[in-house]
C-alpha cells in the first residue's frame, strides 16, 4: 500500500511514530527537495517561455487596438450621417468610452514593446534576476484597470506569478531590487513619451 505525503507528515507529527514512518518521511521529503531543484538550463528555459508569452501578450494588445480602431471609425462615420439628437448623443458617449479604453490599450502595448526590446537587446543567456524583477514591476504597473478586456488581466497575473516562481530560484538582494525598480520606471517613462508622441502624430493626421 502506497503512503501518501500527507499521511506521512501527520504520522510523523504524532508522538507515537515508528522508525518505518521516519524512514518514509525522510525519503519523501528528500524527493520533494530534489524535485524542486532547478538547474541553470531549467531557469533559462522557463525565462525563455516567459518572454515568448510576453510577446504573445503584446500581440494580443495589438489585436485589441486594431479592433477598437475599427469600432471607433464606424462610430465616427455614423456620427457624420446621423441627424437624430438622442442617437447622436448615445454614439458620442460610446465613442468616449471606446477612446478611453483605446488609450489604455495603446499604453499597455507600447510599454510591452519597450520592455520586450530591452529584454531582446540583452539576449536570453544574459537574463538575470534583475531582468525578471524588472519585467515583474513593469507588468504590475500596466495591470489593466476596470473596463479593459478581462483576459489581459488574467494573462498579466499569470506572467507575474511565473516571474515570482522564477525568482525563487535566482539570487536576489536589495541592490538588485533597487536596480530593477529603477529600470522598470525608466521603461514606463520611455513608453509614456512614445505614447504621447504617437498620440500627437495621430491628431495631426486628423485620425
């Protein structure tokens, strides 16, 4: 009969444990420790998957932006043709809502674009705990607010959790945390400047 991990733990905690139970506990605990060990190759592989999924998230924000642009364009066209005051007011309200969501999605898209460029410049082999921390801080900053697609929130939360899991197997100290935080802030600032510039270009083109 196979002994479960929970059974061994509870039996070991009781004062009436046997030598056989102690042996089982030692074996299973050793097995758990061994399974939780990760090599440098394992960490690099997990980091690579994290970055690949980060790129997929960027593509998803691009998809939402394009869809929003299409919806906003249709609303603007209807506004030009609509004469009914009530319907026109409703369309204007919808356009304001879409515009607000659009600006937020564009902000996320550009921030991810800057972050991915920074990570690709380093190369996977040079990814350290500082870069994973930086990635985590940026993702926390761009976490979608109320009104945005819920799947973006779920994906970002998953990426943050996976970054935390990776950091459990990487060296982290206060100096690394400060450097990562500063780099994350620089990425956010750079993304904000790019977003502002693109917004001005869009307005000048009359889009």
